[in-house]
C-alpha cells in the first residue's frame, strides 16, 4: 500500500512526465515551404542540421539524403484539400527503379537518414507524395529501419491528393538513427519505376529532462524514508 503522504509526490512525478507531443514537418522537393517547416531541396545530398517542430522549436533532429534521388519535380497536386501546404505537396523528389532516366542509371531506392534521435523515444513517420496527370500506378514503398526489424508501408502516388501512410512507434538504433529507404512498391507498373517522396511528418512525445524526474523521485523516496523511521 502507498503511504498517503507519498501520493502527492508520485502525482508530481507523473505530472512532470506529462505528454508533450511534437510534430516535425519536412518538405522534400525543389522549393521551400514557409512557416514552421523544414525544407530539403537538394535531391543528391540535402540536409537539415537541426529540424524545427511545428512550434518553431529546435528538436536536435538531423536529416540528410544519404543515397540520392534522381531529381525533383513540380508535378504533385496543389489542391488545398491535400492536408499540407501546396508548396509541400506540389513538389517531390523522385527515383527510377526499373530503367535509367534523366542521365542516371537505375536508382533502386533512395535513402534519407534521421539522426541525433533520442534513445527510447517512439517516432511515428507519415509519408506523403503526389504525382498528378498519370494513368499508371506509381506505388511507392517507404521502409524504416531503426532498432529491430525494418517496417514498410506503400502509397499509390498516382493522382494522389489526400492519402498518406504511417509507420508507428519506431525507436532509433544504438547510433540514434532511423533510416528511410524510398523505392518502388508492390504493383508499381510505371515502365521507369518512378517513386516519390513529397512530405515526411514525424510525431513523437518529447521526453522530460531526466533530472527533474529524478529530483522528484528522490523527494518521494525521502518522504517514504521519513515515514518508515
Ligand atoms: Ca516544396
Ligand atoms: Ca514536397
């Protein structure tokens, strides 16, 4: 049984550890999105040193294209119902999984690496891309690898306006990294094997500074000890 005197201290510990959700938006493509967004415009080796969240706070998250895409386009939807700004949905990085294209050999997949992530935090990644005005199925596979087995989701980007796909609760590996591989998905019947990355949204709960929780835990322990004397 928990001594009554301890209950406020324990409650305080849990209050201190209350959920503080963060959302990070990243626009991939040729031009920036303004506001509290992060933009990567270089499809070969673009990066963001310290991504901001939707409140404009620095997160420490480092994002880098570590295996190139072919190029970027401006052939995504700019429909206002897409759920993201038109500057984010309208442009994409793309790759060519089946045939050489645009002076590049086959690019079976392209990789974006997220690093300086916090150990133990569960990150959920939502992927969006759109390629309008096409009659084939440009299904794109998004594969995340952190701690444990890789997981993937697939999205048909052809004429997409509102659809997105999410992988939930991925934990970083021992180096604080999660890698995203983007390639052609099951049933992609485009002869060049085009695949796309337009937007990545990351959702996670920000851990409270450990020192505060430890201090309160110490207080609770001291209270318990006093009562036991
Ligand atoms: Ca853009
Ligand atoms: Ca974009």
